[in-house]
């Protein structure tokens, strides 16, 4: 395929024209159908309408010029190859119309099956299916044909014409009730013929027109509906959740229908080449006899394990296993496969690199290295920090061996505890109110996505590991248990029952996504083995746990590859020790203001209320030994590694009671005739220090310059603690960081005083002390060349830099309007979660370049929350920082992503 073809507005491609590397143009499904076709696998013939056509349609609301002609040409070729015409009354060709974006979005967009059926062709399909020439056809053929027709009307009505799906579902329930059955397979041809009439009535009621009888019109409307589903609410929400770009569009795949619902020797299924939950090797999947593919994914009927297909159809089973092995070797990864068996013949409907849990991602990557399919660079590329973070989630502590309420299929691992809810909307409401919830459904559908996102876990009574609930939950890292068929779920009554026991909305349940067990009440949890590994309780080199062994192996490679150092934000010796166990190579931010909390507030109050220099110095003198002891504890825990101590940053009034609280205390004391002198003094001080915008007021370096002796006390405490450690045989590496600098003169003033103290304290015991600043004011970033002349290091405070760069008050805006910005696509993600590379990131680039131009050896790091965000770590690597710093529990994530950043920036992976 050439660039000229695309530029010449070629929109439609036969499966023989594509390959797996053309996902941008053909979408994932189309590219992989083409790849399987090229491999000679049994793929039904068809063609793909490109993502370019979708984008053109969405921009104008009409199919682009020439698209209809291209579709007609490819349809004619398909008809010629099949020896049938679309919707022909005698022997109809039927097609499926399926979405297929570049990135898998399971269930988020539309599919229409059996396009081409109408009142005439349904009779022809019945005759052909029955294998008889007479007009009536066989009973089985008739049942199959009318079942296919009712499916078309249902899917077409819901997908193309927005007919409420519940109306079709109720009509089907009515038909089964009239038949005295709960199984739709018990409906015969006459029942289904009547159901088609009922569906047509529903269609006419909601659309004001008859169901379309012209096959080409059905095809065109179905294609348009798939295009439009790219911007459906659930698809937009899923893209936002998974950070999929909104401008990619979806391809449309038009494929000749093969039928799994034609009889007991037919069926449909989904297979995985390895277990997508654990990564274990073996045969995994679901099969459903006499069904179409949507039945498996929707979880409408419970499936049987794939292994049972061997008993039902051994030749097809053996052929499927051979194809699975070939595809995994070809794609060098876990493959997710959809297939249909039509009258004993196997057809491949789709393959893709399968979604998997976080645990499976690490285990499979390590396995494929052992099998020689990929190298360690590629293994590192295939896992990510978000997955590693999931593995550090807690698990249930089952020492008391509680009796499960019920069991289902562990579809997405983890431990989730919450109040039971039965509707997605209710889940969102309670989650927004701060409640942990478990969404319970018979089976989920794409409309449940908001509730699934809001919930701690998902529990369904139907479906298996390939159901909608399972696939979406695994992709989001949500705990999920499916197929708990002992649960009688009554959504309308907001309850479910198990063996006569009723669980109502609001009752607490605990679900185990690994074992599939469901417990009534709250079950205690404990840390994962991966956390125990990082804490040093489990040896990754000798463990029998395949997950821990895989994490150890990949983390070791990440550490060997990464250029970025990883430090931790820690304020106590305990936090520092934990950070070191997790692999931190120093402290990037030690906040001294956290050391003024608790009982020490009274000393800060004395400092604030001091009326004379002597009173102020006395308060500082009492704080000095306390600060020295704090810093000594941190230096000892991080001996031999750098410790960056930030001088006090927040306004002093933050250490005092609130204005309202003090006013009440004073008023009550006066009313009772009690002494209120202290509270009155504090109230006066709070009023005197009140600022309209304290985050832009007297804080940071400004505070140190205005209150004599404050910074000097802290510098002395830092250096004296370092000297004590050095005398005791330690190797402290203190770094003093001055916050909120906006002009080099501020830093120069503080530095001059600090250098005198350092020289005095280190006279008898040499200790190297670096002095630098936090770059968190935009002006500092823009004048970094000047500031670097007075600083030996910069640490980017990206929290404040983002606040000031955007003009946001973080405490206010996230709840006030960020939801709307995310909804409108102004943000893909909050700039406080992941670095704004274009805006705030540019300030960091400028400061980095100009700072190093002025001082070539300038050390550069980041200590805001972004230091542990996977995407941000890649940005900081690209910019050229020396290290990132984050909370202790995010240190492993940062280490992993720092290694991945090298692999992805150099292109040295073996993809």
C-alpha cells in the first residue's frame, strides 16, 4: 500500500491488501484480519473501510465522496468470490459490520450482524441452511434463519436507530415466558417468526418507519452507525479512562457471515494462548455451542471451558490449537482469538494482542524471554508502571478462613470491599460521596462503564473470563468476579439472593478477583507479595512465586538500563528507611514544615507571637535541637545518599488554629469569664497575618528573609546533624534547598548567610553541603541562567509550577471545574497528575537549558507529585534531568519507568 493511495482518497481495502502494521489506517481488527489472511488461516473474506473515511465522515456528517463507489466495488468482488449476492432471496450473502479502532476498545463501539436479511432473504437462508431444495426448508434451517433475522432487527434497531435495547429484551423474555422456558434455544421457528413481528412493531414504534428491506441501505446505515459510535458517550469515557487519543477514528470491517448458531455442530468462542489473568501457560477460553459471537462476550448464556470443545469437535479443536500456537509465535505475545465453527468448519474472526492483568503482563514477558521470542528490552517495554502499581495493591487476609457466600470466576485479580449497588448511576453517586462500592449485575454492558469506573470491583452472575465485565475490568485494573451463577440478581428490587440468603443494596461484600470467592461483610487485607519483595521480605532470585521472580528480573533490567536516578520524598527516618528498601537512591524532598506539627506547634506559636528579638531567638533556640535530631534520623537512614532538605515553605499561620476557631474560643471564654489572653494574642496574630491569597504571599524564601534567624536556625540544624553523623562514621550528603525563589537576589541573600554557618559548623569535621533552589515560580524558570550562578542544583517543584503556570488553585479547581475540562477534552488528564509537557514542560526545558548553560555541572531533579507519574517520568528523562523524586511507594514505579524511558527513547527494543 503506498502513500499515493492514501493521498488519493482510497478508503476501502480488501483483507489481502493489509497487514498487522497498518493499525493506524485499518484499525486493530482490520489489520489483524488482513494479517491472518496473509498467513493463509481460515478467515471469512471481507474488506475494511479505513479510519480516514471515519474521520472524514465525522467532520462533515456525510460519507466522503467516492466512498460509496468503493464499497460497491469491494462488495461486488466479495459477492463474486462467494458466489452469492447480498440479500439475494434465493441464496443470500450476509455480512457483519464491525468497528475496529487502532487500540482495542472492547464493547465500546458498535457491531451489526446478519446485514442483508429481509422478509424475502430470510426464506432463502432457511432453505439453504436446511440443505433442502423445497420451498419450506427444514425445521432447523427455519429456526436458524428466523433467529438470525430477529438478531439483525434487534442489533440494527439499537445500534443504528437508537431503539431502546430493553424493549427488545422484554419481548424476548415474553416469548420465553409464553413458551415456559428460560432458554432462548427452546424457541422454535414459529416462536421466532412471531418474535420478528414483535421486533418489527417495536422498531416501527420508535422510528416511525418499517424495518429497511433493501440490503444495500442496511449496509450503508450500519457503516454510518459504526462511524458515529466513535463519539458515543461510553466510547469517549473509555478513551479518556485509557488515555486513547480522540482523533484516531475507527475503521469498519465488512465480513462475510459465518454462523455459529446454525445447529449443535456449530458454535462460537474466545480463546487465549495463555491465561490472561495469571500468565500461566495452557489452554484458556470459553465456548458456546449453537450461538453467535455476541452471546459469548455479552455473557447472556454461561459458556463451557474451551477444553470441552475437544469432546464436541476434535478436528476443529486440534486445528484451533495449532492456529493458536502459530499466532502466538507470529505475534510474539499472548493472543486473544475469536472464532466460529459453522457445521464443523473452523473460521477465525479476530485476533489481537490480548489484554491481560498486571500480574500476567510481567509473568508472560519473562516467559517469552525464556522462550527466546523477545529480549529483556522488549520485556521491559511490554510492562508499565501502572501495572506495577496494581501489583502492590493489598490482598485479602484469610487467617480466619471465612466461608464464601458464593463462588464465581476470578476474572480480574485484586481484593475489593464495598457496599453493594445494582446500577451504574448509583455506583457513581455513592463513589462521589466517598463510599467504596461493588457493582453487582447479571451481566454488564457498555452502558455500565461509568459505574464500573466508579466501583472498587465488579460482580456478575453470568459470563466468563471473556465477558464484557471481565475484559473491561482487566483493562482498567479493577477487581472482577464473573459467572457467579448461584446469585439470583434482582436489579429492580436492588438485592440478590444466594441459597435463601438475601443481600440488599448497601450491604458490604468482599470479592476476590483471583479465586472468584465472594464474602459477606468486610474481609481484612494484607500487602501483596510484590510489596514484600520490595521491602526485602522475599528474595526475588530464589522465590517460587513466578510473579515475584518476573518482577525481580524485569526490575533488575530496568535499573541496569535507566539513566535517571530515583529518590523519595520523605520527612522522617522511618519514611527514609522504607524508601531505601524500595530502591530510593536518596531523598529528593525532606519537608521541614512537617516537623513543626503536633506538640511542636506551641513553639511555632511562641515564634509568631514574639515581640522582641530575644523572644524570637529563644523560640528558635528551642526548635534547633528538635530539628537537628529530626535531620540526624533522616541522614542515618539514608547514609551515603543525598538528602535534599527544603527550608520551611508554607505561611506560618498554617501552624496556628483557624481564624474561626480562635474567634469562637475567645467569645466563649469571655462569656464564661475565663482568661482568653493567649487565644486573643493568637487571634490578633492570625488577623495580622491574614492574606487574600496566602499561597502567593509570605511563604518560602520570603518568610526566611522577613523573620530573622528562621532559615539560619534550620541551616544550622541541618549542618550540625550532618557533622554528628560524619563524626559517628557516617557519610551524610546534605543538600539545602531554598523554596519559592523568583529572583537570584533572594537566593544570593540566603546563600551568603548559609555559607557562614556552614563554614563555622564544619570547621572541625568536613562535610560537603550543597545549596540550591526549588524552581516552582515561572519567573525562576525564565531566569534560570541567572539563578544557576548562585545554585548548585535545581529541583523542580511541579505542583506549584503547575498552579502558577496555569493560574490554578489546586485545592479549589479540581473539584470545581476539572470534570468539565476533562469532559470537553480540554484536558486529557489533570495537569496535576501528569505533567503538562507543552506549557509547564516548556518552562522546565527552558530552565534546564539555560541553567546548564550558565553552570554546566548543575544537578537537576524534580520533587513534585509528577516524579512518580509514569508518563511524566518519560518526559523528565527526555528533558535531561538527573533524577526524579516521589513518595516511597511510588519509587518502584519510577524505577521501572525510568528504565522504559531509555528503551523507548533509543529505539533499542526488539519490536
